[in-house]
């Protein structure tokens, strides 16, 4: 499964798949301009190749989003976990499938079923349903059925579960030092449930778990064959996470990693950001040495995936999708600490300052509905007359331009975008703690664990995400305008 560059099936793209025989495409934000353009890309590439391809996408909801417009932007798993309603998880999967399948997308690389452990995890965070493995299993299974009942293959990830990791595999290899008993009881439970629910695929993780093997899960036959095939009895496809992530590339070439991942028991090897490695990995495979029976078994599992997407007579209703997303967002937004600033905030003409992250600083890394200024446009529309909005730094740490505004404001609303990760947001949070804790309400929009950094006098709301519907739900709560 290869990542591609471009938004149209040009000669180079067609040549890559003709020459390598690869059967999967991972679609990223760089490939998407609009739903109509994406449909033209998937149909055009298949027509020019004259054979089916599996188009996959990370359409998790929450912070993993590839579309700026045209499809429903759902709250992520943390919001669903807060609401704890399997019917809403099923409905979310259903709406996603009805929107993705007509575009030629046959697989959604979701749901994330990693179980949180009540500790900051930079790679998972609000992508997790929470810390209750039974709840993660129920919601994950409902999400899987919602997708697959409506024609899109699901992928439970990231096996064997990296909810206890403290490092992000995109950057470096995490190590999880839990006992086998704890891993089996807590972290494998949602995957076992997803396997029983008929999930089409499971994705492994770049994570080292010494309790199972001295090799990372991506390269461990004990984990893929022993746990996924053996203990879980899983008969669907096993997919590697992208081999171009730092957890892999910091330890050797992608081409060798691809060989090792297949030898470990993967059916689909994902290489998304290295065109040279894509071709060289295939040449390495063609040189021989693979087990013929395992190749044949993998081919059969891939053929099953290539039957997706399946489109039926049901059509996606965009208004229903937006209503569903807002329902989840409203159910999740919660006052998690009653500090000195009472909610809802009075709208009495007092000097109220709203601090919103300048998302243009991270526009290359994250997708925002309507672009990086989309969240700001929504917040401005919702603010009462007289409220003042200022942008706050995300990556940069200079908050000197905010000090006077914070000192003069009678009330402050601070939308906090993961202060534990981004130095600019940490600088703003520290300014609030020093200068105005008793006058401030913070709204956590990317990490619930930022709560521990806030002065206890700061009132705190957790939106469990920063999709537009979640910003709306949080502001309704803060301003007292939520419909009954």
C-alpha cells in the first residue's frame, strides 16, 4: 500500500502501480482537493491500470482528518467515549461509509481501539475511546459494524495497543513495559472484540513490548502469527503502519523493514512517504525467498479487501451527518473543573477576551475545516457583541503581545491546543496562570491532560477535540446558549 503524490492520475502515478503491482493506495490530505476531485482520482487510476485498487484513508474523526470540506467532520473517539453510546458510534461509522464509498474509498483505517491509561500519550490522546477496555470494545465493534454494514472495510488499530506509550511512533520507537497479563486483559481486549465482530483488518503498531518479544510489533512473528492469528483467531488482513515513521526509519532502511514486516506475518505493507523505497522494496520481494504458501494466503486476504467499497441504494445525507456530529460534540463537552470564573459567562458588556490558537502555524501538519482560519471564522460568528478575539502562538513562544490584553480583560476564555506538546500554547497557559487565573476559563481542545497544567482557580471545559462542531458545542456551554 503506497502513498502517492498528486491529485490526478498522472503518468508517474500510473507507472508506479504498473511497475510494482501494488494493490493499495493510502490517500492523504496532499491528494484531496474536494470529494469530486477525489472520485475522479480513484476512478481514473483504476481505469488507466485496468485492475482494481484498494483506496484507504485515515478518516478517524477528531484530530485525524484529510478533508477540509465536503464530508462530515466528526468528533473523534474521545468524544464518543465520553458519550459512551454504541448507537452513536455505529451511526458515525455508517455516515462515514456512506460518504466514503461513492468516492471509491474502500477502507477506513479506523477505529483506533488503543486503551488509554490515564497518562499523557502524544501519539494517541483523544484518538482513544478512553481507559475502559470494555467500553473501547463496545464502541469499537459498533464503529466497525457501522462502516462494514455500509460498504467500507474497517481497520482496528494499533495492535497490540499503544495506549500506554509515552512517545509518539511518528518520531521514535515507544516501549511499553507492562506484563503479559495486563496487556492481554486490558490492551488486547478491544482487538479481540473487533476480530469477533468481523473487522476486515487489523493494523499493527511500531511499538516494543518486551513482555511479548524483543522485536517491535511490526517485525514480530510472535505478535502477528502468535497473538493475532493464534490467540485472536483473526482471519482478516494484517496491515503494517506506515514504515516511513521515525520509529522505523531511525533504525534502518525502509526497504529492509518492508521485508521484515512481511516475514513477520503482514499481508499489506504500507510505505507512504518514500518513492524510492516503494520501488526498491518491491524489487527486494521479487528477488525471492518468500514462503509461497504465505504469499498465496496473503493474496486471498487482499482479494477480499479489493471487493470494497460496496455501494448500495442508501445515500449519505449531509445534514444528517452534521446533526449527528453536533449531537456527539454536545454530549461530550463538559465542565471538568469549576474554578473561580462561573459559567455560563455573563454577556453584560464586560471586557471579555477570547484567545484562540493561530492554526496557520501548524497548517502543514493538521487539516482544518475551511482551512486554518476556519475555526476562527466560526468562533467570531458565535461571539457576542463586544467580545474581543486574539490569536495565540502555537509553535512560537512569544506572548509579549498578549500581556496587556490579558491584564485589562475582566474575563478570559482560552482555547488550549495541547500545551504539553506545543511551546506557544504552554507559554499562553503559563501567562494565564500567572496573571489571571481567577478571571479565566480554559477550553481544552486537543489534550485532556493539559488540565494538570492549569491553576486550580481556572475554570476548565473539555471539548475532547477541535472540529468545528466541538468548538461550537464548547462555546454553547461557556456562553449558556446550548439548546435544551
